[in-house]
């Protein structure tokens, strides 16, 4: 996607949503870390497993103070997401 | 007729009521231990039903069967290798979609299963009604609606599980088909792996290869590397079609199936009443009220555990020590009597920690976790805890560490990964517990002034933060970022909480008591053999030359491993005075250095036992040795710096 497309479709990181706003996930760029010691698949796999797949609706409820984690609603369940990860989830803002 | 044996595994997401069902099924015939060689908790139990002896394993609560965490790997291997006769999949009816995602993965493993559709009461209150027959038909898996917390449906669940075992042919999973582009490639790959020897079914291997599962890839690579190449090619094709990584595509499609099924069987009606849980959630996570509620509830917990605890502990101590004269009367005051009494003393030390502190703490932690409040605290504190390299959940054990390190370390069980557990336990052992507070206030606070004691606490906090961060950086493995479910508030099942507390206590006693008793015995033996003096002499290069302390402090440091709160008393006895203001060779500098070293030098023997239980003896040993070295280096530096300052 070109920059213009981003502008047009309002693709922003999840952290840019205001409280109560909803977006649709376009991509997750958390990376598939190869934590072999833990046999890890990485954060991205975990996010997927929790239901944050592309095309899914996410609502930001609120964020914890002092730059804390985000509270989101996804697939009828309530998740707390660290800000660092939330920055790597890109959503298209729903109007 | 010999009894037939059955193996049933309970599987499901975290916090869906799995343990409650487990407790109903097994009653008191259960055992909570660790998976062999791992520090992941394993709960197993037995029950007799309809002529069967049934072994039940409660698998860890997980969201997926990939290899993200040790828990997932253990569960998957258990299902594939031990091949349970039937799996009871506990599903939270109020979060159907995400739970079905896990169900679909269990079905991929092609094991006979029954679904316990649990918490239907909560779902109903949320306004979700589920058409059970339809769900049964769509999945091809028998379903029993349950309300585990009230014991509803448990009997039918067990009956159904037996029925599934007895009439294997009756149940047949409806095979889940992925989207055409994906399905086609899965079939192609499954055909290729059909002939290789594996514990896993071919279709499962095919799916996992496309998902890029490292464990399966390794296994297949050894057997037939060509398959890996082929899988790589197919993966690329899928990625080209969908524009997302192949594993993402598969997970997304699996979720889509789960979502479609959930939507088909759910009927949404307006919730019966405005939900109290919702309001409670808002209040407890609010930026103002959330912190007020957290601070007051945690202070209350801390205060009640440690005031009531110390009261009970003192009482037990006096009571148990009252048998000392009787004991000596019986065994004599000779060497045997002394040695035997030292073992009794170890036992007493154990009892006075386990009963008043650990038991209530386990109950409270269990309560906080099961009710859902722990995850709210983690939400509020994650950012702060992150500064010292810890997960938000570590806040509660860390706080409790200021009371007593032992239950705090045991409480680290709530951490999700081994890495987080290790980090949290390490940091906790650095925190000054009540016993160390006795030293800090009793020596430095009393003779040098409160400001110096306060300085020690602040310095300690700085050390905790710095070492925590360093350990966080140094430890291999990925830092686990916060991805945590905050499930709806619910009232915990008291019986489950109590039983779990009891079985966990029992596990600790098994390691803790022998360790404490042996420790106490060893030190008494050294004393009886007149070896304490030679040892303190051998330690004198460290204590006298490097730390600048009187040689006899070596004795207190050795005994302090057993009970640190006795160190000032012991020191008084050895220095033959209760007033430390004017002791030659033990001036303010020595007092400060001695307290500083005592604060860090070693976890007490009971904490070491707790560490062994939670992180294994190797890491426990490492932490112990590290802290001894650290305290010695720190103490020596402090001695030199303070001497320099006072000379000026």
C-alpha cells in the first residue's frame, strides 16, 4: 500500500484510536520472533491465537494511566494489551 | 472381573471452570505436582465410576495448541503421546467464539471428546442463548451443558464421556474444512505425510507444517526433508494468494469457522439486568477509583496476613517450644537430645511459616485469580512493573515479599511463563521481608537513626530495580509482552480454592520441611562437633579483612540462614551486651555493613525450599550463590566508602 492509501483508508496503529472507537485489523507487524529456547512462535502468533486476526473488529475501551496497557474488546472477550504490542497492530478506523 | 482403566484429560481455555469440574470429579483423590522435569503444574486425580478406574488429568489452561508456551507444548504432547481415551473440553459459553477456536484445534488432533458447555448461567445473564443440539450437530461432538460451580451437569458429563469411550463408532467429528485454497494444500501435504511415523495424525501434521510449527518441522525434517521443502512451497503459494503470512491465514480461517458456528448457534437477547460485574470492572480499572480500590484492598490483605499471621505464628512458637523441656527430659540434654531437638526446631520453623502465612496467602491469591481481580491489578500495574522487567501480575507477590519471601515466591505460580516466574522469584528474594526488617530497624534504625534505615530501604528498592532490569536483559528467551484476558468477574468456587490450597501446601511441605529440618540439623551438628569456630575462622578473610566486621559475626551470618529475625539477638549474645552503642570493634560503620550484608546475603532456608519448588534446584542454587557474592561485594565496597567518608 502506498502512503496515500493509508491516508485514504485511515490505517493507523491501534494506539491511535480514541476510547470507544472501533477499527478493523488490517495487519499485525509484531514479528515472528524465533525464541528457540522457549520454543516460541512469537508475539504475533499469540495475538492471532487470541483472535486478533486481520479483518477482525477491535474496540478500544480505555487505556491504563501512565502510558499503561490498552483495554480492548475483541470477539466478545476483553483483553489487556501492552502498549508496545498495540502499536504494532494496524487498524482501519471504522466510521 | 478386573477393573477397566480409563484416562480422561480436561482441556480448555484458562478460567473456564476446568479446575472446578476437576474437583467435582476427583474429590480428595487428587495430587498437584509438576510435569516431569518442568515447573508447570500438573493436577491429576482418580475416580471410580461404573466399574472403571478413571485417571483424570487437568491440562493447563491454554488458548491454543501451538508452541507459544510450555503449557501448550505439554498439553499437545500429552494428548498425542498418552492418547487419553477421551478429552473433556471445557468451553465457556459466554465467550463461545474464542473457546471454539480451541475446540477446533483439539478436533484436529482427532481424539474422542466431549464438550462441557460451562457457565451457561453467566452466558444467559449476558443475554446469550445457545442452541445445544445445533452446536452438537455442527461439531459432531457430544455436548453437555454444565454449571460447574453448582455441580450441575457433572454427572451427565461423566456418563457421556464413558459412553463415547464405549461406543467409539457413534461419535464422529464433523471434519472442519478450511477455505478452498488452503484446504487443497492441506490435503496435498497430508497425503505426503501419510506414511511417516509420528504420534500426530497426518492432517494435523500438514496443518502445523503450513503454520510453521517448529516442533513438528523438526520432527518431519528428520524423517523426510523433502516434505519440508514441499510445505515451504505450498506456504508461499498461500501467502501469495492471501497477502498475509501463511500461519496468519490458517489461524484467521480457523477463527472464521469458530465465529460462523458461534453465530449460528447463538441467540442474542437483551441481558436480564444491568450487570454488576460490568460496573465492578469499570470501577476497578478506572484511573482513579481503580488505584484506590487496589491500594486499599492490597493493604488490607497485607495487613491482615501479617498481623494476624504474626500473632498466630508467635502463639504457635510459644506453644511448640513449650515442649522443649519435656523433650529434653525424654531424650536427655546430651548430643543426641540436642540433635533431635534441632530437627524439632526445624519442624517448628516450618509450621510457624506454613500455617499462619502460606496457607492464608494461597487462599487469597487463588481467590484473587479465580475471581478475575488479579488480571485487573496486572492491568493497572503492568507499566510500573515493566520498569523492573516484570509482568503486571508480579506486583502482588512482590508486595507480599515485604512480609515474607516464602509465600511470595510460592505465589509466583500465577506467572504465566517460566521466564517470568524466574524473574519474579529472583526479585522477590532481594526484597527485605519482615525478618530482615527486624535487623534493619533493630540495629541501624535503633542505633544510627531512622533516616539511615530509610536509606537502606531506598537503596534496596534501587537494587531491586537495577538487578531486575539486568536479569530481564540477561535472561534468554523472548520477553513476554502483556496479552492477557480479563474475564468477567465471578465468584470463585470455595471448595476448589480450599482443595487447591491444601494440595499445594502439601507439595510445599514435601520439599520445605525436609530442607528446613536438614538445615537446622546440619548447623546443630556443626555446633556439637565444635566446628563453628573453625568455620568462622576460615570465613575471617571475608568477614574481617574484606567486610571489616568482628569475626563472631560469621556465626550470626551462618545461623541467619535458618531464621534471620534472630540475628540481632544472637549478635547480642555473642557480643555479651544488649546495648550496641559502645561495642569496641562494632561501631556505626560495622553495624551498617552488617545490616546491608544481612539484607542481601542469602535467601533463608525456607525461601530456598520455595525457590526449589517453583523454579527447580539448579536455578535456586544459582540465585543463592549469586546473592552471597553480591552481598559480600556490596558490603566490602560500603565498608571502604564509609570509612573514607568518616575519615574526612
